[in-house]
C-alpha cells in the first residue's frame, strides 16, 4: 500500500474502534451500528482505498459526483453500497437511483413521489426521512410537526422502504451537547412507530452522528453513523 492507502486504512480502524468503544459504554453490540464513509469531494482513489480496507458503505452528497465516482469504483472491480446523503432535487433522482441503494434526505412529498416513480419495483430504494430536528432555517429537512404526514405518505408508496429517520443537529462545541438532539430524534421515531404501526422491518433506523459526535449519537440509539473527516482526513 502507498502512504495514502495506509493512512485511510489506519483511520478506518480507529473509527471502528471508536464505534466499538461507544457501543461498549452503553451496552450495545457494534454490529447494530452501520458505518457509512462520507466521500463528498474526495477522489475515487480514496474511496477505492477505503473499500479495499473493508469499508462496505459509502455516502455521497451530490448527484453528479456520485454517478461519476461510482462508475470509477465499479471499474476498479469494487461494489460498495452507495448512500445518497445530500439535498436532492427531483430532476436529479434519475441520476442517483441507478447507484444509490439508500437515500437519507427525503424531506418532501414531491421527492418521495419521484423516487417511487423511478425505483425498480424489484429492488426498492431504502429511504430515510430527513428531519430538521433543531428547526434551523439554514437546514433542510421536514419539520418535526410534518414528519408523521410525510412518513405516512411514503409508507403508502411502491418502490421504496421507509427504513428510518435522519437528522443533522445544530452544531455544538461539545459533542455531548448534541445528545438532546439525538434523543429527540429517537423519541420522534418511537412516536411515529406507535402512531403509524409500520411493519417491523420498517422505520427501525436512526441515521445520525458524524465524525465529531457519533459516540453521543450511538449512546442515543444511532444505527447508522455518517463519518467522513475521521476516515479521509480534513478537506483541503
């Protein structure tokens, strides 16, 4: 391996150890937490190095970048599971779905309808409803008050599985200060399960926590953590 490949492999090992330690601290099994490596703006070679080092799930934020990079990774003979994490315009859905098995940023009915329309019925798209848990004007996501209606709509659409909720909480200087936001998303999921009564395999997951705060997210029930900087280093 070259120096960059070694760096990424070592970083990935450290992140996995942090996940294991966080799970041990709250009595959870590390197998309950899926690690998505966030490769936004990173070159395809970095993704290839991470996948060779054992990363199975890769997240992207931009449709064109996903399509281009996923093709290069496929050309290298690798098939990670791709997750789309960023804000998604309805006219870009057709570019995303051939690659992404999961979309974490469904925040409005029109987007849900388009994903349903363009999904392969034999290979339903896993979707997360993105919730603006902090009510921040600068962030996307459905309002907490609107989450139930959006979830109900998605549960009635073909071609997609509503697997959970996603949120990016307000930025806090102390990672522990983010815990109340993660707790609020967990409580919202529990409330939605109680009111909507989805099948047991749906609305199970919480996609929350990033490089600086995923330990706090795991303590509050995160089952998907989205980690970029801790794997790939700071963006230049």
